[in-house]
C-alpha cells in the first residue's frame, strides 16, 4: 500500500497498481449491489412505514439505477479533466451523506430523491475506480485485473441479500442505509491510504460540455469500442432479466421457499464469480475474444432451453435452476472481458470510455428489468426471449462490430 498526497509531481511518478489499490477498487464495485440487495428484502416494510405504494417503493430502485447511469456518464469525463483522486473522494463523501438521508427519510418522496443521489455518487465512484485501473495497466494485465475485480466483487451480490435479511430480522430497514453510510466512510479512508493520483496533468483533457461531447464522439467513432459496448450492455440486460423475474419463476411457479431461493441466487452469483476468476487466469493464455464467445454461446443455449421449457413444459424447476446457473456463469466470461476490451480500445480517453460503458450497462439494467415482468408472475416466456435477445445482440457486437481488422 502507498499513501500519497494529491497531485504532487513526485507522487504521480510513483503511481503503481498495488494490491491495496485493486482491493479498494473491488470495494468500490460493491456499492451498487450492497446498496440495492440489502434494501430489497425490506420493500413491504418500507411501503408500510412511509405510507407508500408498492410501485412507489419500486421507483426508489429505479431512481437509484438512473442515478448510477448518469453518475458514470458524468464522473468519467470529469475525472479526465480534474484527475482521479479528488473527484473520487468527493463522490464517496456525498454518497455517505445521501445514505444518511435515506436512513432518516420521513417520506417516500425524500427517499426517492436521496436514492437518486446515492446512485449518482456511487456510479461516479465506480467509474473513477475503473479508470484508475485503466490508467495503470494495459494488455493482458488490464484484462486480468478487471476480471479479478469483477470476480471478487461478485461476492457482494451473494452477501447483500443475506445481510439485508439479517438486518431486517434483528433490527429496522433503516439500519441497512446506516451500514451503507458507514461503508462509504470506510471507502474514503481506503482511498486516502491506497489510491494515488493516477492521471498526471499532462494527460488530462480540458473540461466543459463541448470537450465531453468531442471525447464522446471520438470514443463512439471507434467501431470496435462500440462492438464491445454492445457485448457488455446486452449481457447486462440478460442478467437483469434474470434478476427481475427469477423469484417469480422459482417461487410463484415452482413453489421454492424464500430460503431456498436465496441459496440458489447465491449459488448463481458464485458461479459468475468463479467464471470471472477463471477468465482472469486465462488472460494472456487464451484469446479473450474466444472466452467471450464461449460465454455467449452458453448464454444463448440457456435462453433457448428456457424458452422451450416455458412454452412446452411449464418451466420445470430443474430446467430453470440449470438455465439460471449457466446464464449467470456465462456472464462472468462475457461482462468483465467485454468491458476490458472496450477500455483497451480507447486508451486516450479512459474516463469517457468507462463512463459510456457504465451508462449503457445501467440503462440496460433499468430498462430490461420492468420489461421482463410484463408477462406477469406465472410465465417465463418474456424473460427467456430477453435472455436470447441479449445473447444474440452480444454476439453481433463481438463478431460483427468488434471484428478484428484484416
């Protein structure tokens, strides 16, 4: 670990990719799943305590996703202009403050607004953390580190619901927001200790909306970057089709208990984590595009099997469990590698590239989740169609848009 002050020329020369820095970035990636998964089990109690409807409580999740998307879109370019460390620290402080407001909220409207700020600042922090990695690593090492970040960070979706359920059983739903606020302050300390300024002044870009628009045009003019953007965004959409409807498929349609559903959810998240860690080991040994394609084929097979089971066999439990595990494991091969290759295509604008990537992923998450539930809680056909569509679009991104130059 290194402890560095902000923007000192000597410190910029000493910026290195240390284990402490990688651990801190992993910590940052846990913001979204923890702030979401810890809170979801308490939805019915939140509605009762704040005199809100189920739809209003659901909107507090939507505003969080919107904030995440916008925070990443804005945070990356700002960090390209101002450097990484100061904007990152500011985002974490504001995120902790927004979490306190969530914990003290007197009404559902205030909670919606605070959740938006929480998501915005959390997305801001996540995209800067990713940009720091891109600043300090290239090639196979960049792919390896981003896969490790995704793999170890995958523990958060496993622990989040379990921690939230424990908090709900022993205390009040507001305590989950106090926990997120405390974690935000811990992140501030971690950044102060382990994250140096990784973007020296000579590599920064001028600020303003015009500069951001120029950088965005340059990034989006890169055909291969757009291809990998489609790879990751489509995979994210398929993932959230599962997240939004798996409870209905396994519990409402197949009679699985909430405890067994939580165990299955954790096992699927573990499969994604293991796949991402395996992909990290393969970086530099096996072509990353082949790893992504393997995941895409597996995800497509899971979607086709799920659709067939939903149409002709009433979505049997064993089929659903296997398809969900295959889909989630495939995401561990697709998402981190697609994001890493996208970042590698635009090394001159890492913050902007990372911001657009995060924006697309979270817009996909926020858009697909409600669409997946349009068929109601007694059919898996819409979810299966979205799984197939996500896999197909992801393959188009890899094989058509991001095809290697001749």
